[in-house]
């Protein structure tokens, strides 16, 4: 589980063709509302997202990678995603990731989940199964989810605000120790979930992300899907 | 009212529990065969309206203080109806030791039962540290209306630390599970643009009704900082962030009357 593997780099690469580039993780709505205006407010946005939605996604991904029942995890993901716009986006991203991963790391578990959830399972659950198929463990799956939780908004804000890409990358670098912490907590919770059930998984929630996702989904013109 | 367990543990704080059991009274109304509370929990019975029994929690002392362990349980039996309110806001205050306080609420509602859980806000005072959890287990045809409000700091005061988890399960399946964590010592970014954006009040209104099974409520934007959303099951949640408790309650009240109208039409 703690063995380094290049497969994690392939999976977490922003160029992995799983559709993530079309999502800002709530950053587009936050920019419009004036809540992200510069590097400092981007950092605080990303930090909040990492410790809430990011931790929750990392827990689900770690649990799927550890071998917990993906359908149970999919229901747990639904309950942890009160916004219907975000549930729909998570399933769409799960479907896109499934498609890419079936070519990269074919797996009967992934095929079974795709058959049970033809419209897509929640992306973090799929991510965990893909990590498992790629020979990665729960901690690596949690890392991929935690990184994705902040890399999406940071990249999006470069486009939305014409923020200096060096500055956006510096934000990610400053958050790296907290990503380590979130991934470790998520993997630890996934192991506890084996004994205590799925309630042991994190359920961190960010009110503004949930509220603004519904508003953003209703915009007639937008740059990003979420 | 009977005294249950008030055990002042040396240096640790108070342990107190309260329990409410609601059951059909056999004449079309609801009886309260168990209504017991100790320490900070004084339970009163206002006049009931028709079918529904009412219970009001009167804060009998300052709680929760750091180190306190409070537990509140309500069981609404099949076919019974209960409305729970509190007469004042609950204020989390610092204790002598700096230990966190816990406040755990456990709710169950049987088939055809109805629970309206409408307490006043929780205020997190400066220096306090409270871990709160609310868990509702609903039978398939149970009905729930539940409001929670968090106010960060009293007027002009910085907030304490507050972690609160809200879990609703229906027919054994998770319907809503969310944890909010605010204040000094909470994971970073809680005050940033993804979570509270500098606001000092947040609230949730959860409505579960079997009628939503066939006709789920449509998502609705209730303002720049409030949204009504259907859950992945027969329920809806209203999430609100507001500058203060008053603005928060105004939005939640308006959402509650909209949802009440939907429920009455089922």
C-alpha cells in the first residue's frame, strides 16, 4: 500500500482523459460571486474544499480501493452529496472515468459496477476501483481524490481570472502537506469502515459549494460544467 | 419527570440524558409514555394540537460546557406524531478544562409516524468546543421535518469550535450524511469561499415524506446563499448560509412553509 507506483501518476495526471478538465469544482461560481479574486482567496477556497468535499471523496475512493462494496459506497456518496447538480456531475464523471479506465486497466469489478449503474456511479467510488485495478492501494486512491479536489479549481481559476499559473501551482504546493494529511485520514477511515460500517467514512460538507452548485447549474452560459 | 443520569464526574463535566417516547394514545392522538430529563434537560408539555403531541425543552442550566456529555433521544412509534421545540437557543460555552463537549441526539420514527424537530439555534460561544451529532432513523413511511441552525459566536464575538454531523437514514439506507466543522482548530478553509465565505450562520432544513417518492421536489434557488434540493430518496434539504441568525431563520421559515404546503398536498 505504501509502495510508490507510477500508476498513481498516470491516474492523477490532469491529462488522463476522464473529463475532469470541464469542471471547476465550484470555482467558477465563487469567482462570479467575488469569493475568489486572487491567489490568497483561491488558496482558502481550495483548502476548504480539500477538508470537506475532498476528504469525503478521498474516503470513498480509499474504501472502494480497499474492497468495500461499491454499491454501498455509491449510496453513501449519494447521501453525502445533497446537491442534485453535483450528484449528476459525479455520476457523469464516474461514467467518463470508467470508459477511460476500461482501456487503461481492465477490471471485472469495474465492469460489474458499470453494469449495475449504467448511468454512472459516483466518480470517487469508480476512482477507488480503478486504483485497485491499477494495483494501487487505498492510500494512493485517497491521494488521487484529494489532489483532484484542489487541482481542478486551481487550474480553472487560471482561466477564469487569468491568474498567473505559477501562483496557482504555488497554491497547490502549499496545500501539499494538508493533502498528505487528508489522504492519510481518508485511508484510515476506510479501514475502520470495514469493522464499523460506512458511517465511519468522512462526511465533510461545504455549504457554499452545495448551494452555489444549484445556482451555477442554472446559468445559461458558463465555462465549466460545475 | 424523573431524574435519569446526572453524574458529575470529577474534572470531566456533566453527563446528562433525556428521553422522549411518543406512541398512539388509542383515541387518535399521541401519548408520551416516557418523558424524562435531568440536569440541563427540563422537558415540558405544551398543549397538543390535534393528533400531534408537543414537547418543549426548557434550558434549566448552562450547557453544554466543555467536558459535558449530553444525550437526547426521541422515539416516535408507528402512527404517532411529535413536535419538539426548545424555548431558547443552546449556547456552547467553554469549560474549565478545555475538553470538548459532546451533544448526541438520536431520533427514530416508525411507519406512519411523524416527527417535527424544530429546536432554536445552537450558538458556538468564543472558546467553546462542541462535537454535536444528530442521527435520525426513519421507517419507510415515516415523516420528518428537522431544522438545525449553527450561529458562530454571540453578538460581536468570535466563534468557538463546532463540529456537527447530521445523518438521516430511511428504511436502513443513508439519505443524508453531512458534517460541518467550523472555528479555531477546525480543518483549514472553513471560513473561505468554499465553505462559509465569511458568514456567521448556517442552517439545514430536512424534510422526508413518502409522498416525495413519486413526486420529488424540484431544485430551487432561494437566494444567493440558499438552495432547496431534492435528496437521492424521498426527501429534500434546504441549505442556507447567512450573515446572522435572524436572516438565517427568515430564509428557513420561508422554505419550511413552502415545503409544508407540498407535504399537506400529498
